[in-house]
C-alpha cells in the first residue's frame, strides 16, 4: 500500500486577533504551520500503513521553507517528504496547483491511495483535492470522516454530508479528502523528531516534473485576482450592563424583529 | 514576476506591511521580493509611487468566448428536496442573466426530479435541464461530474453557479478541472462588469480577513460556488412560464466506479446549520453536555438551530457537524447568539458575517465582544434561561 499525502504550509492563526478598529488580522510574528486538515490526512495514512504495510510519501508545493512541514510530516511517520518548488509556480490558482501536484505525483510513481485535507485554512477552497483526482483520473470522495474497511482492491468510507453521512465504496487507486473527525493525530515521538532532523527532503522543480509552462503559475491559472480588499468593519457594538435581568430586557427590546 | 522599479521606489515600506505572505522587505531604500510572493497583486494596488508591477504572465486564451452564452444554476436535489440555496442561486442568477440579456437556466439531477421543475421555473428559470434516473438518485462525484460536464460541453453556458454545499464543493471542482476553466469557491458577491460582461466573483480569503475579487478572463464557463444564505432567494411566481428540457446522459457518464451503500441522516438536531436563520451556539463556558440543554431550549423557542465552538465539539458535548469556525463550517445566519464562546479568530472567521451577533460571556474583554453587536456580561447559566423565558413571555 503506497500512500501519498498532500500537505500545505499555511500561516498559523492561533492567538491572532482581529483589530476591531481596522478589522484586519494582526499578522506580525505569525508562524507557519501544517494545514490542520492535512495533519489528519497524514495521521490516517500512517495508521493505514501500520495496518497494511507500505510507504507514506508527503508531498507539498510551496516556497523553499515549506520544507519544514515535510520534515514535520516525517516526524509524524511519513517515510519521505517531497517538495515541488519553483518560482514559476507563483500565482497558481487551484487549477494550476492541481496540474502541478498531478505532474509531481506522476513523476514519483504509482500510488494506491492519495489523502488530502478537506481544504487549506488560508484559501478555504477545497478544490485542489478533487482537481488532483481529476488530473490523475482517479475516483475520489471528499469530506471522509471514517475509513471503515480496506481490502481486495477496495476501500469503504463514510463521507460527511450536510444532512448526515453516506457510506461509500470505491476501488483503489483512489483519492480521499478528510475532515478532522477522522482521527486524533499523534504527537511526534523523540525517535520521529530524530528521523525528521536527518531526513533529506527531495526538491523538484518544474523541469523535474516535466510540467508545461503554459499550465503552471499565474500564466496557467484560469482565474486571476482583480483586487484584494479588507471587508467593511462590523457596525456599532453595544455592551450591556446591569443585572442579568436588566441586560436580558435590553436585548429582548432590540431583538424584537426576530420573535 | 513581481518587478520593482528602484528608481521609483521610495522605500516607504507600505508594501512590506501590506503583504499577507511576508514576501517583501525593504532593503537599502528599495523593496525586495522573495520566493513567498504569490503574485496576488495587492502590493501593486497600494504602491503610491507605482514602483511595482506584475509581468511575465502570458495569458493563455483557452476558449472562443463568444460561443458561450447564458447563465446556469445547478439546483441540488437530495432525499426528495431541492436545497434552499438553489432558490438563492436563481435570485442572483436572474440578476446576472438580465444584465447580460441572456436566458437563465437551471440544471437538476436525481430520481423523480421532473415534478420539481415547476418550482425552478416559478423562481426565475427560463429553461430547466433535468436528468432523471435511478443512477442519479445518490450523489456520486463521478456521475454528477460527467453529466454536468456533458451538458456544459453541449449547451455552452457562459456562467455556471452552484451552492457551496457538501455536494457542490465536492463535484464542481472536477467539472471545472476537466473543462480547463476557472472556479471560484464560496463566493459572497457576484456581479457583471459593464465594460466587457465579465463575471466578477468576490470571496473571503484568509478566513474572511481579506476579500478577493476574481475573474476568469480567458476560459469558459465562468464557474463559481456560492455560500448558502448570502444571496436573496428569488420570489416565486407560480404563473411564470419556462421550458422543460429532459436530458438523457450518455451511458458512459452514468457509469460509476463509486458505490453508495447507505445514506444516513443524522437524527439529533437534523438541521444543516448553514441553512438556518437563527443559530444559538455554545462553547467551553457551557461546562458540559448538559449545558447544551439550555442552548437547545433557547434555540427551540426562537425556531433556530444549535451550533458550537471547536472546544465544545472536542470535549464531546456535541457532534462535529455543529462546529462553526476555521476547521468547521462557515455560517451566515441573521442572528447568531454565542454563549460561553471566547471568540478566538478560528471561531470568528466562521461566523463574523452573521447579520446580528449576540455574545453572552462572563468576560467583557473576550474577543467575541469585539465583533458582537450586543454583549451581555455575566453568568450564562443565569442569562440564557432568563432570555428563553423573556422571549416566551414577549410572545405571550
């Protein structure tokens, strides 16, 4: 069972507050972390490997420092980390990213299973997982909350829906995107940390994965950002005071429209 | 490439502060770009001396744009019901179609959907393409994707909209991918640029701290998923006339590798928190699963649903589908009452676009009070039951 896990390095938003005056995120000193959903994808891959043998390869596309998350992935049990990094990838939208990851996955060989987080917490698009499946011509299911069974070339999963869940069976190779309900990720062991320290992270360029120039980066992206702006700040804020009863009365008066 | 003109650059550092990716530093009086640059262009807009520009993007024209015409809306149908977001899409779709002076069409798949067509026409569709059959009863990415792709290739709409629901977010990316066209996720605003008829798609990024307007200049269709509860639903007119078009997909499109063995609907609080107008949400301050009973009573009184912060879900007091925030759902109700939720940014990004936010918290310095329209300071175990009974009273 050879498993590929796609991982994105994202800005950590923990402890960051919105500035109520400007309604912007205070970004200073914001560190980078492994996208939380990808952490669950990696954990699931390592668990499957522990049960069925095989390898876990962690793949990321990003700037050179994204190497850190791949090292971290090794500390949590990935066998190797591969970074696709090239300035020519800059400005890639989800289409160009799916293409690039698809070319990278092909250049790495055959995988039985590809796991991705449901979405990245910076872009929130949830498009790259399905896009990658499409590039690799693999069946896929998104928002998987449980891998129930695996064997005989099939995988049985529960996928979260808006009104409950579906039990879905699909043939391997396949791609799954996962939600955080799927597992509780482990903390890295001392041994894992040592392994991560020594790991050699393979770096692949656009040329290495034979990516065609017209499909990568900004030029390869069907969507283009026209403008970026800060949303309008929220309106007036009122903090009530007095006894619970007095405060509740004030609120009920103002919320009348809702009753 | 982002090009810096050092002749023009005054080293003011505005771009350095503005860059969300830490990709610019000012060195020796001139901006220097590093490999973190994503070419988002926000620095170009803020640079007063106009020292920055983006170059080298040889745009590829992928489609003959004039061949594509009409606005399409995907109407999601599951377990016998059309998703409410479909009517919201028809509302915005009608506006876009009128501005472009083209027809608005709805597309619906499922088993027994023929009788649903009327409600889509009443809500503004000029045409409804429906594919009816047992193969389409359960949602499967490959089948839904292939059938929609086939329809789009045949009829060539310029715009395709779908709800940013579990189903829409799952199969629409596949369709955009095979059609080699752009898709913008989770849009909250859509408009037509008058000069060239281009669809402008605005969506929150970085958890809603930044808004980005996106276009799809060289390929068609222009595709977007739209958040539920953001657009106004169309006013139905039962007398409206429209055209019903039965579409019979190719056998190949209906062949699936995926098998849905069972479709389980959650029994407790069986509501999708993204589709309701009033949400009562509980956090760590509820102390236990029992605390949620108070929340549920208030929700029942208001005809709303129960939501939760990550802390409450992680503690096992309520299930994950109720979680609001960065690793949960993004909601946009008319009224959001946060009880015992501190409102860290991970939570705020999931609910800050609610129309009215009420915070019930013992700490008035909690971040939730920075974004709440009204804050009540005190013990929620006193306040929430009082609020429930006051509302009951005020209704008589």
